[in-house]
């Protein structure tokens, strides 16, 4: 259950206090991302800002699950784009030995 409350959210008289962090747009989108790739874990994130002003989120996934998840990366990207309207690229970090 994910609920996004706007910046101008005003509570009623019985509920005092500011908007909880778990109801912000950023937190909800982050939770969607974690739920989307569930069997594996996110080990890093990078936001790439291009010269034309567009932003692409690069998500680094745990390399130990690469065999199971590698075929699903395009599907993850399309689902996240349809839910949040944000571009995302899923990758596995290159391990140097």
C-alpha cells in the first residue's frame, strides 16, 4: 500500500504534525523500485543528468543474482517507467579481480 501526499498536505485537527517521510513522492518511488527487483538487492544508484536536461537513474543490482535476473532487466525498466514516468537503467557492477 503506497500513498503519496502532496507538499501542501494539511492534516485535520485530530492528526497533528507534518507529512510523514514514508508518504513523500521520492520515498514511494524508491519503495516501488525495491519491490520491483525484490529477489535481488539494490547495491547502488546513480542519477545521470544529460546535456539536454533529461535524467536517467542507473540502478546497480547485486551481482550474485545476475543469472536469475538478467533476462528481466528490460521488463523492470518498462514497468518502472509506466508506474513512475521515470527512465531507469538496471545494471550489474563490474567486479575487478
